[in-house]
């Protein structure tokens, strides 16, 4: 039985269809970059420490083989030492319904402990980011916003569900202002990011204090942000 997880690593980019299974049945197949093979072997060792029952096989014919293997269902993980090109990204989105999302390769590159966050734009991406090991996630844009002009607003409908599904801190973002902040909080948000509303306020200090008072009225329901 194929494990319910598909990833495509590309200098920190990946696509993930997460599984809630506690164990990993079947064989996990990795096809892709030989450049990243040392790093992937470290991931395999860490994964086996958590899932000693897992059977893992790795092939390293090169980065170009990763997208093909993933799209054909011949691989569960596709390491790449280059970003996916536009055609590969489109094929991936058409196949799985969502764009590749980043993983915490940043920690490996930094060479030190650091807090890593991930912007997400759907429930699927939010679950995937938490599964990858993000310390916190951004969730949005909730409303149309000039800070994210290329993204369609996702609305408030999934705020409660994302807080039920994801245990790391969630920062709702995108078009949030004092005027709609009560609606955002009523929908289940516990943390928010306000950008344009704050910067365009005639009195930034007063605006920030009013937002802080609104947030102080709610009871935190998620874990605090911790340094990994």
C-alpha cells in the first residue's frame, strides 16, 4: 500500500499530501537529485528513528527525474537541487490541486537553531506546513490586500478548522483592519497580522493599542511560539 505522502524538494521547495497515519505502511520511494543525496540520507535516518518500521529506497538519477517520478506516481519524495520550472509547477498543481510548499531546509542552510514560519493559503497548505515542521504559519489572505495582490482572498470560513487541525501558532493575515478585526476573531482567529491598516492610520500608536486590546479579550487556544 502506497504511503499517503508526496513531496518534491527543490532547494527548500516541496509539495506534500499529508497523512494522519501513525505508522508508515509499504515502501517510501525517493527519486531525484544526486547533489542532495547526503542531506536526504540524513533525513532518512531521522525519519527511521521516528518510524523504524518504514521501508525506504532511494534512486539519484538527477533533479530532472524528480517531477516526472512524482507525477507518474513512481516516487513519494523527489529531491531537487534546483527550483521547479514553470511547466513542472503547472503540471504539479494540475495533478495535486495545490502548489509546492517550502520545508525547513532553511534550518540546514543556516547551520543554527532558528524559528521558521511558512505562509499558507489553504487548509491543505496549512496542514502540510505544520507536518513539515514549521514553527508557525501565516494563513491568508483573508481579504483582498495590496501586500498580496496575486492571491485570491480565502475568506473566514476555514479559520476555525485550521485551528482545529494545526497545533503550531497560526497568524491570520491579509486585509485585516480594526473594522473587520471583530469578525476575524469571531471566526476563531487567535493571532493576526495587520499591515496596511496600521501603516495608513493617522495615529499608529493608538491604532496598535486598540488592536492589542481587541486581541487581549480572547483566550489563547494554541501553543506559544517557541524557538526550535
